[in-house]
């Protein structure tokens, strides 16, 4: 299920741009700043420096397991 995977990039403040968290459903190989951060908040020359500060992590979860666990806990 495509909703069960995502890439999460946490980008700290950079120059006059505040920090931001970006989420996007992409494959594990595309889990990087250039594929996830849209729109890019900095101009071309600053993209590399901005992306080096971002921490991107690929995350998977099982929504079926979460739903089943929730139903069991509620009963």
C-alpha cells in the first residue's frame, strides 16, 4: 500500500528560511532532499547547502496491523 511508506525530511532553519518537515510517498532510493522537498525554499545556488542540512528517513508501517491492534485494544 503506497500510503504505508513515506520519506520524511527534517530540514533545520537555513538563512532566512524557517525549519520545516517534508513528507512524500516515494521509493526508498528516492528518499532524499532533492526528491522530497517541494517546493524548494531556496534558490539554485543554495540548494546543495540546504539539502546537506536536511535529515531524510524512509519509513514503512503496516496500517492493517495498526487497525487490528486498535480494534483489539478498544474491545
